[in-house]
């Protein structure tokens, strides 16, 4: 439960949920140190009903998750989203924007994240059964979409000159962002099953924007590293490749093995 007990007012819990897995992280805001971390990867993609069952299992088997905290942030990772310029956005018509990108039901709940200072909104579908579960457990809490977190991060980098291509990689999902002089040109998520699929989506998006792979800088983040077959293939086509800095402003308490690059979203939610 969320508590105002002075002994726990400095604990913040970040939770990342997707149909492929879960991540939990607790930050001691007083010392700016991550004091708990837990990750669960599923063998196959689940539906929201079975996903909730997995969350309940984690709370039954992870004693640290039963500790009181002061603040909770929940991040939904899915492809049920669309971006709309703020000046054209009408809240009462939020669901109508989504119908062009994904199949939605009349019973679906639609949520909106505002992208800070960039005059755009991210419209998405969270999982209401999971929102209800955490509301019953913690009371009021914040939730957002994973692309909102990434956009707020990438669009805030001080070095904004020129064309920058950012990717965030997770199991069979490529989140792709193309930014020019601090302005978003493209943001989309693709499902891929081979390194060739991955390369195709990247180069096709670049081609549509008339970008030369030999000239733009590509930044890779998430579940990718120099020994990855995708990275090796990209090197044949893209001239300038870097990895997103995995460093965060938070310290990690000894004993918690966190891959900062893989948990780029979770750590930037804190």
C-alpha cells in the first residue's frame, strides 16, 4: 500500500508491464539508490487476463513487493498507441484517433500522455484490469505508456542538431524514433522475427524520409549489444552506430544485478 509513514516516504516503486514480461524496481529517493529489482520474462506472449495472474503470483512470491511505499509509477509497454499534435487533439474524440492504427473495442479504456514541451499527445490503451488491481493495492498512482517515457527522454537531449535515429529494442519489438533538430519526424513500433525484418523496417523508414544510412547517426538501446546478430547486420548498412548511454543518475545497491541498458525504460520511469 502507499503510505505516509515517515519511515517510507522516500521509497518509490516503478513497475513495467508488457505481455512478454514484468519488471519491478524500488528507489530510495533519500539516497537516490535502487534498493530492489526483480524481472520476470514469460515464455510466450500472454493476454491481459493471464498477465494479471502473473502479477498476482509475483506479489505472492516476492516479499519486497509487500513493503509499503510512498509513490508508485506504472508503465504499460504495448503497440496500442498513436501520436497526435496537441492543437488537433480533442479529448472527447480520443478513441477515434486510435481506430486508424489498431482494432479497438467499445469497452476499451483510452488514456492520454502529454509529451512535455513538444505539443503532442500519446493516445493509448492500457489494461484496465491491471490498473484496477494496482489501484486496489496502492490507491492513486501514476501510469504512462512506454513510448511517452522514451519520447520525453529523446526529445530532451541537449545535442539536438541534425538527424538522430533512436531505437529501443525488446523481445520481437522495435521502437523506432527519427528526430531532426529536436523535432520528431517519425515514431512507430514494429514486430519483427528476424534480423532481416529489423533491418527492413529501419531502412524503409529512412528511405521514406529520404535519409542516407551513411550519414545519420543511429543510437541503439534496450535488449541489444555488440555481440547481437542484429547489431552485426546493421554495421553493414549504417555508417554511424552508437549505444544509448546506460548510465542513470541513480546508484544501484550492491547485490542487485540490473542491466541498465535493458532496463532503460524502467530506470527512466523513476
